[in-house]
C-alpha cells in the first residue's frame, strides 16, 4: 500500500434495476483528522503552469454577502505584492468561495502564493467588517490545466459562476470578478 494512513474498502453499489448492474467498487478512504495532508501529497507544481483554484470560506460561511468585505477581498486578488511573480488571469468571488485562474511564476510555490492571497484578503476582510478570526478554510482545491483545455474557456466558466448560481441575470450586474481577456 503506497501510504500507511489509507484504508482500502470494498463496497457494493446498486446501479440499476438489473442484477448485473450491481458493481463492487474499491475506494480509498482517508482518516478525517488528516488535515488534508493526503490531498497535498500528490500536488505537483510547475513554473508557468496555469491552475484553476477553488477556495472556500471558513465553514462555508457566506462572508461575502457583505459588500464591504467582498470589496476588501477583491482588491487583494490582483495585488502584485501578494501574487509575487504569479499572474491572476481571472477570478470570481462568490458569497462563500472564490475561484482563481492563476499562472504560477518561477520563484514561489502554489501553496505559498495561495497562502499569501488568503492571508492578505482575510486581514483586509476582517478590518473592513470589524471581525476577527479565519476568513478562509485551510485547504484549497487546485486543478492544473492540461494543454488541451482552453484557458479562455476556463476563464469564461469561472466568471460565469454568479449567473449559474442565480445571483444575477447578467454578468455586468455582478461586481466581484475580473479577467485579463476583458
């Protein structure tokens, strides 16, 4: 077994009305108190690679329903002091999460850039809203775009999030997004 803290479980899944559709599936499970370490084990990063990142608020609290808090967080997403040599290609801020399309530079790791952005935006949000404590959850989800995935189409998908969520009828009516292609 590659990692000692993983457990292999066999479960049967019913997939339809026919007995032949019952399938045994092997799944890997991780201990709940692992603090997302299993997710970080396989994380690879390459200079110049483009990543689609999803960052959730602490306990999925809709922090960014507050306009001032959302403005404070949004201002940090394109601040070069926090990005370092990485480049923010597109982003959207939703009430309880954010999506970033980020091109990694050569000097900082993906985790370092994300940590700086989360830390800076969290401080700004707490200051703007007069609150204390964590704004963002500790973990984040990243997806490295492959060569065959269109960067511009991924950016369109990211910024259209408020439309799909039903927050607005027109993207022009939603203030918390940006893309370098517009």
